[in-house]
């Protein structure tokens, strides 16, 4: 794995973790779900809402891109 692939993985993992923990807290606090449904709901919402990061080899070298459901196009990251 290249440095950018590792960075993409860590960004994706961090974004998912933040969303998962936040949604899990909100679901547990404000809904009447119990048991296995709390983490399952947080997992589904976190998976759908977290941005996707990918390292792609281009003519200019390897670049990091991000796609998010809330943004229409693909963004290049630094």
C-alpha cells in the first residue's frame, strides 16, 4: 500500500467512526430502539453518510480524491 492509500483508509475510518459514535449516541438517547438495533442503525447511517476516499494514479502522479453523498462532484484533496 502506498502512503496515499493508507491516508485514504485512515480518513475514511476516522469519518465513519465519528459518524457512528455520534449517531449511536443520538439513537440511544432519542429513540426507543433497544438491543442490537442501536449499533445496527448507527452502522447503516454511518456507512451511507460518511465520505469515500480513494487514491488514484493519474498522469501527474498519485492523487487523493473524495466523494460524498452531500456534494455533487468528486473533490481532489491536497
